[in-house]
C-alpha cells in the first residue's frame, strides 16, 4: 500500500478583483513506503505549491491527500500535529530557512521540544547524534547559522527534519542553491540516510540529472498538471511527452557531444520569440483566468510551445495515456515515441 | 584611438585583456584576506573564456576588478589588468566610468536584483546609451564621488545588488534629464535584438512585469547597448531554468557572432563550459590551478580538483550508483592551508603537498596545471 496518495488535488491563489490563479490542477500522485519519487518542472509550474499543500502549509481547494489512510486535508488538532511529526520538509534556501538568531543546536532541539521527544536531559545527546548523522560535530551545536557554509546549512536543515524520525520527507529543491561539489555530498547524504532510515521522499527539483540519481519514479509537471509519470529509467531513456524531451534536451552536456544543438523542441518560453512563432507573454506562461478551473489555453496546455502541435492539440485536451507499463503521458501522440 | 601594442609570447597577437599576477585582498583587522592571489590569464578578441570554480574561490572578485569595481574592504594589492592597451587597475574614476558599460560590460546572476524596480526597462537601457554616447554626464559629480566613497566605506555583501547601478552611473541624477528620442529607437532595436517580443510595448515595462529569462535578456540588451569589446557574464544562468538557460546561452553565442565581443563566462557549471567556451581557467582558493582549451580540460583534466569537479556533475545520460562529491569544504580564505591549497581535500595528497605550493607546469602550449603529481592523474 502506498504511504501517500494524492487524488485530484487542486490549489489556487486569489489575485484580487475576482481573479484566480489555478496553480495545481487535478494532480494525482502516489508515493510508496520507503520510495523516493521525483517531481520535476520549470519554475512556476506549481511543484512547490503542490508540496506546500500536501504538508498543509497552504490550503487546498479540493481533492484528497491520504496519508496512510487518513485524509491530510481534513486533519485538525491533535491529528494534524501528529501528521507533522511524521512528515517533514527540507527547504531550498539554506540561508532563508534557518533563524539567524537561534543557535543551530537550539533550532534542532526545538523540534524535539515541540513534539516532546525524549526526556529533557536526553535531548542534548539527541541533538549531538543528529549533528553527527549529517556529518557535523557536537561543537557546531552552539554556533549560529551565519558561521556555516551553504552546504553545512543544508546539512543542518536535514538534521532538523530528521529530529522527529519522520516517515516522509519532502525535499523542495534541496541542492539547487549549492555548488556541484557540495551538491554531490548532500545528495549522497540524503540517499544514505534514506537507506538507513527507510523514509519516503518526495524530491522536487528542476535539475533532471539530480532527480535521476535520487529517484526511482518521476512525475513531470507542466502548468499545474502532471504531463508524464513513470519509472526513472523509462522517463529518462524513453521520454514520451514532448515537454519531457525538451527538458532533457536543454541540459548542457558535459561531454560536449551535442555542442550548439539545433533548435530544440521548445519553441519559446514565456513569450520570448523564436523564428517560427511569435506569441505574446500571456500565451506562454500562466494566464490569469476567472474562477473557472479549466485551463486557459484550449486543448493541450503545452501546445503553444510544442513543435509537433497539430489541430487536435489546439482543440482537445489529452488525457493521461499509457505509454508503457507504469508509464503514463498526457499527449495525443504518445504512441509515436518510445 | 591610439593603442599601444606590446609584444606578447611568441609574436602572438596582443590579447584584448591580459591579466597579470592580479591580487585582490580584503582588509581585515589582522592580516588581509587574499581573495585573489596571483591570477594571470588572457582573453583574445572575440573569444569565449570560462572561469570555473566553487563559490568563494575568487572568480567573481576577479571579474569585478577588471573594471575597477572592487570596493573597500577589498582592494587591489598588485598586478596589472591590461585591457586594450590600458591598465584598468590604475585608472582614475573618470577614466573607469568611460570604460564601464561601454567597453567592459557585465551581466550578473540575479537579473531581478540588477534592475532598478522603479524605472522602466527601456529607460534603464537608454541610460547606458545616453551616458556613453549622449550629452548625459555624471552631472552631479560631487554627489557621485560622495556615493562612491560611502559605498567603499560601507561596502559589504548587502551592497552587491547595487553593482549594476554603479556600472551605469548614478540613476538618481540621471532621472532628471529628458529622454532622447534617437536613443529610444536604438533601445527598441536592442530589445528586439535580444529576442523580446513586442519591444515597443516592453520598452515601457517595469522589471517586475517580466519573467527571469526576459529580465536577463534586458540585462544583456543593456550590457550590449554600447557594443562592448568584453562582456563579463557572472553566472548568467544560475538563477534560471534549464530551458531558459539554453535560450540565454544560445542568445549570447548568437550575439557574439554578430557583434564580435569577447565573453568572460564565470560559472560553476562545467556543462555550460563544454557548450560554449573555447578556453577554461579553473580557480581554487584565489588561484588558477588549471587552464587550457575546453577540450583539454574536460576530456583530460590533470588537476585532482578539476577531476573532482567534473566527476561531481550529476549525469543525465546514465544511471549513477554513487555521486562523487569532493569531500570537505572550500578552505577558509582567512586561514588557508599551507602548501597546495587543495591538499586537505585531495585524494592524491603526499607529504610535499602539505609543505610546498606547486608552480604552474606546462603540459602543452595551451594547457597548464599547478599540481606536484599531475603526471600520475589519469584522464577521466
């Protein structure tokens, strides 16, 4: 049985004047026990919003998030408190997510105090344990965040999320603010910890290579919808959706094999012009819309940027279609790939 | 312009930019911190050179010092920066202002922080044109000098967003002057050149109305307004999505072809380097520890640090069992290790590395490395 199951989750933001931005549109997603699942997409596609809604940091409009059988969105009081002990988050910005005026030891200890873990006397030891787990010393407990580098701060963020022994961790772009050398250390740490402690992880990133390393299953998100999902190996070696293919194409290749690639699948991003199509910004990115939950672009939301778009893409919205076993894709022409 | 040509190695053409033994230190209460310690490199006309290294290795400080943009507590402690026949390390403020934005331009990592939120993007691009080509002067020069001094005195990390403003003069005094219609047309042409849809309408947009990719395009338009000979791109795509990153890099390469400027690309992303750069300098702890053609560095790195950086890049093309990070952290610049600065993190460390700092050794005419044991490093 899966640990977390999201069904038709919808999240929107009110923009004033009766306008609404539908940031997450009917997303369904599943995470098994001990599994690591990746969520990828460009900035603004709603991945962090989705995570925040699942963690009950922002309210959702509708849908069901069931965690071990309980609906998270309906939890209140004690139940919600317990859920927050089981589910933890690691944030993107290791500079912004630590309070500058609280020593690192106290920041970690706070989680133990709040949830009443261990006797007060044991907590100090537990803090030291946690620091050691993430590769820091006991001596670091008395120091303040500014005394640490970005990588060390991210280790502290991880230690803090581990303090309550969670079953489920949402890592929202945990390494995108770090240098590659440090990034590798943090990824290895997360992977090792997961193997030791068997928590599930929802790993949000825009760096596809990082996701490939961390995750066994991938969801690709575009404009608030899941457009492709499947095993990591499948999605990376046989991407079915043109958007996924474009994302993969855009990653610079270290071997220099693909130097100066010809124009990619992607025609334009956020209204920037390309040779073949000139569109205004409203069409490329989010469009303001009235309270209707339907997408503002008719047909497939990706069609304005898709080089293979034909008539049906403009008029009819594709459903999630099976591309292979366990591999779904929201494209009319899924059978043409793979 | 009368450019004094000095002969360079082996009768090769004089490079556009030639940095020799540059030292930039940060003043502290005790010993100065040596952020850049004896860096030498060349950039030829129209060439793309990459500067690679982790945060804190001194690559941005090197870049800023090219146009005299380092401010106290940082100061130039020696070396020369020969740009087009002049030593920008020893030029006065008035001379530097003629060069900044006109001959050496910058684009930075976070476009939203480099643009002024209270002026339209068109106005801000036009400002560069008016300052360098129009009748617009740094009119209130006293005020400017006062600000400059204040900036130097209180310069700190929080000052960094104002770098771009400093480049294009003081906008507070500039704002009072009427716009010039010729420059308006030129600006619209520039917006069009960097691929912005509907440039006439976008001329009047404020930065917050644009996405990150569009803002970076505006920064590029601003930087290229006066046809600089050298564009310094300091992590130009780090804050952007991969798809937008690909577009911005394509744009830079295309514009380089059209305008023929040289690019100094500062980045920690070796993938980007493979894509665009001809030559690469790898920096560590304020020194260039390996330099060479991009092919040499990427396919046959000789320094263990370069090797480590390459191995640390997450791979998309195959499934990795384990990531290869470089253990440890960048050394504290206030208290650097003795000997080779990389030795505490180096897998090949031996006794001599702890004592003696290696000198640069030439592997080929273009490929140099600072490592005692480069011969034993096997190509990765």
